C-alpha cells in the first residue's frame, strides 16, 4: 500500500483556528527547522488570514514572513490557502491582481497553492489555478465540504471533474467546519478515486469531534494525505494532533513514522507560545461541540468571532448569534461557510440579533445576494433578494463576477508611488487587498509603538527558550534529540 502522508498546519491553520491568527514570525521560527526535519508532505505556513493578521495586528510584512520561513525550512514544500478570485481577502479582485499575487508568492518560495472558492463556483478558481501552473508550482484544487438540501456527494464529486479539467495537480476535500462523518468521507474519497488518479488530501477540524475518525475512513478509502497540527494548536477547532493521529494508525498497513521525540519537543515549545497568546485563546475552542453540526461555523472563524463579540460587548449573545447563522445561510442560497462567506454570514447573523432579522443588511450580504461573489448553490430567499435590490439599486450578476472588473495593477503602482511606498508587485497586491494596513505599515504614525519583545517560552527547558526579540538579527535554537537547529533571522518592523 502507498504510504500515508501528513501535512502539518501548526504555522497557519493551527493558530488561526485556536489563537485568532496571532502567532508572530518570531514565535514560529524556532520551530521551523525541526518541523522541516520531520519529513511532512507540506508545511502550511501562509495564506488564509495570516496575511491580514501580519499587517493588521503584528506589524509584519507577510512576504518577509514567507522569506524567513522558507529559509528556515527549505526542504519541505510550503503550502498556502488561496481563496481563488478573493486571493486572501473578502471580495473579488481583477485577474491581473490575482495573477500577480500568485507570481509573487511563488517567487518568495511558495510551493503548493490550495485554491478554493467559498461557493464552490469553479469559475472563480480558473485564474488562480492557471497562474499557479504558469509559475511552475503545485495547484491543489479544493472542494469545500458542507451539508444542505442542495449539496449531495454527487455534486461535490462533480466539482472534482472540473478541477481535473483545469489541470490541478491534486484535490483537497476541505472540511472547514468539521462536518465530515466517517462513512460519508469514505464514500466521497472512493467516488473521486474511482473517477480520477490525482492525489487526494483530506482536511478537517475536530470541532465536532469527528475529524480523526473521518481521517481513518479517508485513509482506508485511499486518500493520499491528511492535515494534522501540533498541540496546543491542534484538536478542538483545529486539526487533529499529529501524535494522536499517528497513534490511531498504529498497526495500520499505512501507518506513519514521524519522530515522536521531535514532536514531543515541539509540543513543549508551542505550549510556551500558547502561554504568550492566552488572551487570544478560548477554552471553548478546545472542547468538542456537537452544535457545530448545526451551525457549521469553521474553526478559524469561531476563534476570531468570539474575540470580536467580546470587543463589541456581545459576548453574552454568542449562542443567539450562532443560532441565527443557519437562518442566514439558508437565505443566502445554502452557501458553504468558509472565508469569506463564514464571516459574511456571521456578521449578518450578528446584525440580525442586534437589530432584528433583515433590518440591516451588510454590504457583503447584498453582494452575495446579487451574485457578486459567484453562483450560490441554491436560490436566494426572495425577501432578502428584494431587499438587496432595493438597498443597492442593482440587479443580480449572471456571469463570472471577475469579468466585470477592470485591470488594476498599473493604477496600483501609480498610487503606491504617490504615497511614497515602493511600487513593487508585492506592495501593489498587498495594497489592493489591505490599503490602510499597508500604508500604515510603511508610514507608521509619529508615536511609533514600542519594539516587539518575544519573551522566553517553554519554561523549564532552556534549549527551547529563544532570546528576547527586538527586531535585530537574533539566533534561535531548538534542540531535539541532541540535534540542534539554528536559524538566523532579521525581522523588519
């Protein structure tokens, strides 16, 4: 039997799902080389919400993070999550911006691009996948798994046919909310495998406590790889822990053999990092929550959404907002809940709870209803469509939304020059997605924040304690089984 492969997500989805995407590059670097040495199929190090978080919260250049992680972990392929025509934002971008972003990411070391569309609208995947192939990199097309009256295994498997037609190199079954059950997983993998020879990766979350069992079913059905993480940025709303998943496979014909001593040292290290990120972590994200099978909210959103409700003084309305999520989802055509649709539905659910149902439509809700994000799987509720038309004065889009968007790269470079920001392609795509944050990064206010200092972690094991970080060149070291990994980095604030 073909050996099973684990991908590791601790440097991206692990902390996005359990610590609101707040892990800094300085906190990642000590673990990069040991992770690289373990022989995973890929290390997920970028994409998703990390680029937004770098600029908005951490005062980091996302491309610099990618450069540093690639230098620290050069042997294992690096993987990112790319939202198709949305890139890593919440709205659609012209084709030339998508193409430039992919080209820049590849230049800075990205190897595997996991490309998905929140609506499973294949039209929104074509430009990104074509760009990845043009850059000579691995295009992994993703199928967003969800359940609803309009989603069937046959329709999900049919999307795999479209991904193969677009010449993807592999297929990912992306279960962002932890909804896959073992039997359905087995059947879905078997169905796709019977039609195509491409490698299949299964990605899930332990939110509802089903991921490990579903992984086992996927493996028996012939899946080629599964995604795991490292405790404490694993389990709960994150991916299954690597050690736990490996233990479940003991004696299996496809069991894995990732070094348990190295994984133990990494767990101890990340426990120290988690201690530094305590205010972004909720005990609720660590427990199994079967209610997730009803409201279907992804792990990454749960982590961030709880933080946002606290900031909006609505923490006591969490259950009310979650109960409203399925109502909004049905009204918007049973859209899968994955970035950006999970945030859109969550925001509208919050507005419905705060002001009354449909009394206040968010702009993104209007855009979903009018087809500006693509073709929803089911019909839009007539009441909501009528409100969207009335509030916007516009009619629904019928074609590919990006076809209505004019090229932007020349104008973006010109605007950067006027703002005295280096007009590089990297800065242009960042500015396209996050204009205020990019400008603030290059032109911070006069009252600059104090230098970031990363305090020692994993107390009790001196070999795991990085020196205080102040933005200058530092040496980081992590010792695993008498092997010492060192990385020299310079973080540009």
